């Protein structure tokens, strides 16, 4: 799975939790909970849905590192992509 596929998976799952949100207008550095008006329970469900789809565990200690679209995508890409693919 490459970075583009991961980004699309994140957007797809975000749309499920905030179907009315304009994800194209979402700033990559905006706090997802604030920008999409989702509570902490929905945020945890979002992370669980990402785990189910991508197979990446996000431990509670890393929740603060994945608060924006950019950091979430970067985090998942680093965990999911093949190390050789990241070097290219």
C-alpha cells in the first residue's frame, strides 16, 4: 500500500464520521476533532476504523501525534508502507 492509497483510505473513513464535511477544504494541519466537530469517542472510533482497514495499531500514547490530516496520514504511511518503498 502506498501513500496515495493510505491518504484515500483516511479520507474515506473521515467521510464516514463527518459526512457533511468538505474534506477538500480541510487544512492538512487543522485539528481533526475541532475541524470536523467530532468528539473523543468518535475520534477513537475513527482510529479503530483505520486499524480495521489498514491493519495499523495506533497506541493511546500516539493519539496526540495523529490529530491532523497531515500527521495522521504521515503516521500511517510510516507504519504501513514497505521500508524500501519509503526510500524511493
